[in-house]
């Protein structure tokens, strides 16, 4: 019969080996797959850079479009603070006499 020490060593060795085993082998096999699929789905036309059709834009229209684009960063429209909605408005609903 084995001694208690031998059993303890065997049990500890088995625990160490079990700890090294991957817990999610099926998930690990497909790691990153969803990102690759979403990336491919968000690409509308992967050959867009090789299209020979060009859009012509006259100088004045291009200058105005660029000006509006740059101005949108200089003074962005202020966003409402959603946390103050309803604060300080209406009656308190407290107990009246």
C-alpha cells in the first residue's frame, strides 16, 4: 500500500497538471473570429481605391466644403446636459397644510 506522503504527492501532481489544461478550448479555437467577421462586414467596397471613376468638384465648392469642415471643429455645437433634466422644476410635492 502507498504511504500518505506518496498519495499526497500524486494528488498534488494531478492538481498541477489539471491547472495547466485550458478551460475553454472551444472558445480559444475561435478567438478573434468575431472581430474578423465584423471587420469584413463593415468594409463596403474593398476595391474602392482602384476605382477609376473620379468625382469632379470645382475649386469654389471644394473651398467652401473644407471651410465648413474646419469650422465644425472650431466651434462644436454644445450638447445638452442630460443629468440636469427635471432638476429644480415643478413643485416639490411636499406635504402642504
